[in-house]
């Protein structure tokens, strides 16, 4: 992508941003360590090292839940690391938002593994082990949907706030028009993430106690709305470029 008003000699990242966060700050190092610790919590949740083939097989059956939980943690870590490289901000707002992100990840990491473990146990008819002793009613499933929705929405809200902070500091950072458009696009992406999470949370609260199969799955199906992130990003980027009088 061509950079309008950008320094031609600047080191440009593959995603089109100048590399402003070249030097890792103590805050970034702390965030990286905290995310690494969150992944460790997923691993050490196994009660004991298997001492038999059957025990090893049972342990390996936990891989899908671990992989999905790991992917979600990695998604938000990667998003924060990318934001840091793009903007290189190290002020009070950045510190507070980054610490809130770490706080939320450490709260949600283990409940998320229980949720994903229950999901895989459900779709495999119990062949993959249930991480919970029992699920007695749809209220339990509703609670798990609500936990995931709350985690997804709040983590996304922090990233939206980080990109919003970078947008407000765009003049100080010297963002090119293209960089401003990309920043606005990411604000739109994470705003959609928040909206979808809140919709799922609302659906989990409103679904009746004895729902039909499709209605009971509605809080999960709503996440397919995330496919709208592409159009949402494109709309936000076009809006910025139009305001600048560019095609």
C-alpha cells in the first residue's frame, strides 16, 4: 500500500505501518510474561503426569480444549503486540489499558478451558472428557455461554480502547493517511467484536429454560457475525480516506 505523507526512509512493517515500537518497554515485557503465564495455567491444570497408556490417552484427549484456549489467548496477545509495534505508545493510558488486558486474561483463562472442554465433550458425545463433574440443566450451558461472551467482549473492548487511544494521538504520532485509515478500521473491527460478544451475552440471558435445539445454540451461532469484520473495517477506512479527499 502506498503511504501518503509518510517518511520514505521509515522502517515499514509488512502490515503497512511504520515501526514505532522498535524498543520493547518494561510494560510490553510484563504483558508478554503475563500472557506466557496464562498459557502455563492452561498446561499445569492437568492434575498429574500420566503413568499409563490409558492415562496418556485421557490426557491427549484434552488437546482440543487446550488448543482452542491457547488460540484465544494468542489472539489477544498478538493483537496487543501488533498494536505496540505500530504505535510505540508508552503513556499512562497505555499502561492502564494493558494492565486491564492482563487482568482480564488471567481471570478468564481457566474458565475458558473449562468451557471449551465442555463444548468438545458435548459434540463428541462424551468421548472427549468432561472437565466439569456434571451439567444438570440448560442454565449451566447458559452460564458457560455468558462467561465466554463476557470474556470476549471485555477483552475486545480493551483492544478497541487501545486503538481509539492511538487514533486520538494520530497527530502526535505522525500517522499517514493510510495509517489513520487502518487505525480507524481496527477500531471498527474490535467494536464489532464487542457488539457480537454483548449480543451473545444478551441471547444467553433471554433464551428460555427449555429451548429448542437451534434456539439453545443461538448464543454460539451469533459469533458467525464476526464475518462482518471485513466490511466494517473497509467502511471505516473509506470514511477516513473520503474525509481526506482521497479515493
